């Protein structure tokens, strides 16, 4: 009998409920925010060209300082031009000989034409004189073209700057042999203004197309950049080009900004961060970033609600004592996060203004957890707990 009574007592014994988890709450409110969308970027030259020799030979002169600014038409390299000078002189001499032959053939043709007019010479001799004149004139034209070719080769023995810009390190030294179209002599690039390229997602394309259409109406501070040392570049930029196509594999498209570079602080190939000033005119929902929980690429917050939850797993609801009144529980809400601004984050969707969210103690919660603010100390960040 005693054993049966003990067994019956154990069956009716229930597990006491867990105490509510202490948390801090904050009421969601909309407020005006200032922030920047950030993109990893690289600087690019608007014009850049590799210098190749047009003739073969040995480098006999270098006339610039590496890393300096050069002007369009400035002499940079000289290839041994003695052979080209000799070829040009020979072509000029051949042209003079061809011209003399033309003059002689013209005189003979005029003489035979006069004699043929009075039938004082054989018709065959006249025809030969006319053909000889045509051949002499053609030979003179060929000699003129040979002079042009020799002059061009002679000109190509001196390499000049194609535009104003900055020249880099020389790839050849004095005495090096260079080959046509194979040996890179140097690289010249423009440096003012400077292009800054970055990638955006195809979903952001309409926004940037709108900015491109705005043109002069865009604010001066719309596009700024941060230097590699995280310092702000002092000059704002302008939207220049949006690439023609989206990368089908990544869904990204390239955008180009143009920045003035009067102090030569921007160098080609430099890594920087593009900041695009937000264009949001309406107040945004801003919550502490620590209130957000990430689960497998999705983001959630816990919203506090006054409710009564009865455990449906109990077999006998009649014997279970219901709570005396509503209790505060935390329910998980999936959100769409926006821009991170310092310790806070913008929420685009998933919660509403006036909701009370858990900002401290989220690590101990699950969907439907009982919570309380009675024994939780306010956070050090000074959040407005309620």
C-alpha cells in the first residue's frame, strides 16, 4: 500500500516552470538618419597606354625622369637612328635620280612627238619614247614612297609622349635591343582627373541610373571616397559611366566615378572605399545591432508581447493551473536589415514602429521564451530600456 501511494504521488508531481529570462527592451521608433552606402573600389586612369617601339634597334637615349609628369610630344626614348638616317639619305638620292630620268624621258618624248607630227620619225620610236616617259614617272612615284617610308622609320626612332600624363619606370636601359611590337618600353597614364571603379548589385542599378540622369542636380557630396588609411579624400566625385552589361554569373555591374586629382594623391590601382550619400528623406527604424540574431544567412529580432501560453503537451488540461494573467514572452521576427550605422542598424521590414524588442539577453532566448525586465541591469551603451 505504501509503495502504491508513493507511485501515485510521483505521477501527479509536475516540473516547476523555468523562471523568466531577464532582458532589456527598447521601443522601436523612426528617426532621421545620415549614412553612406560603402563599396570597395579601385582607382583607374582615364587614359593609359603602353609604349612599344615601331622600329628595331638599340636604345641610345632616355630623356625623362621616371615617375615624373610628361607633356604631349615630349621626347622620351631614342633608338639608334644611324641606319634609318642612311636609308633616308639613300631614298632621297634615288628620288633625285628618278626625277632626272623623268626629265630626260619627258624631253625625249616631247622631241619624238614633234617629229612624229611631221612624220619625220618612225612611229615605233615615238611609241617607245611615250612608254619610257610613263615608266620614268612611275619610278619617280615609287622613289617618293620610298622616301616617305624611310622618313617614317627615321621618325619612329624617336619615341614621344602621346598625351599629358605620368610616366612610370623604364622597362629598358641604354644599350638594350628592342623589337617591333614586342618590347614594352614604359607606361603612361593620365592622372587628373582620376577614375574610380566599383561594383554594384543589379538590384541597385535603377538607383544609380536615376543618379546618372539627375546630372547637375545631384548634390556635391553625393560621392566621396575614403583613402587606404581611412582618411576622407577632400574632393567629391561625379558619376561618369555605368557599364553596358551585367555579369551573368555574379549579377554585378561596374560603375565609374571621376574625381579631380590636382594634388596627385590618387594613384592608379589604389584601393579605396566609395561612399554614396543616402537619399532617404523619410525617418528610418534604427535599432541596436546587438539585438539582431543571424541564423543561416537570415536575420531575426525578438519582439516582446503580453500573452498567455498554455502547454498543449499536457494530457490533462483541466488539472493544469492556468496562469493568473498575461505574461511577457519574446517572439522571433524575421527582418530585412539595411545599412549598419555605427552600433546600430536600419531595419527595412519585419517589425513595426512601437514594437518592443529585446536588446540585451537575446543569447538565452528561443521563440516564445518568458522574459522579464525586473532583474536586468540597463546596458552600458545607454539604450532606452522599457
